[in-house]
C-alpha cells in the first residue's frame, strides 16, 4: 500500500505534463485537418500569456483561420483523448493488478481530470466557451456533458473498490 502511494505521488507531475502535451497536440492536429499549418508550438507548462498565467498553451500559424462555425472542431479535439481515458479507466482497473494497475489508473485519471477541468470553462477563451459559441449552444450543455463523462468512470471505479 505504501509503495502504491509513493508510485502515485511520483507519477502525478509527469502525468500533468503528459496530458498537457496530449491536450495541446490535439488542438494542433485538429488545425492540420482544417487548414494548411506552416508552423506550430506548444508549451505544456505554466507560463505568462497576455498578462495572465496559462497552465499550458499552443500556437498555430496557418494560411487562414477557420471560421466561427468550425471552431468547435479544434476546441473539442482534446475531448476525444479525454473520453478514451474515461472509457479505459474502469477496464484497466479490473483487468490489471499490482504496480502496472496503479500506473494505468494514474495515467487514465489524468485524462479524466483534464476533462473535468476543461468542462468547467471558466475563462472567456476556454475550449468549452469557444465550442459553445461555435455551435450556438449554452455553455452548460457542454459543461454538463463533460462532467457526466468524467463522473461515470470515477463513480464506477469507486464502487468497484468499496
């Protein structure tokens, strides 16, 4: 048990950087499908951006930016990987044992946590608010959808261990 706690603590910070990289690369890949990208960069670490702190970010330089009605595609691109993490959390918890189970749970939990944070959509230019504006949906529709996707595997995993 003590070994598992130490393993979780050792994996927490690398998992943050892994999911920040996955998240930002998902945006860049989505841009590649929508326009000709000349160059791009990601910062999967906290940094200053326009006078405030961002926990991670990306920049894309392309011929033309997508119009408002397709912006939801790049705004929601990271959710594909987040939902995959949600779907894998419970089966990996059941199938695997020992330290490999702990590693997989922490890595999948990072994706679930990224989904939860992304579903809050607090800042004006958050992925959630960009997607909501693009789809002409109220923010709460995407917010609740994301939180439900995240809560189901968490709930099922907790019930499994009770």
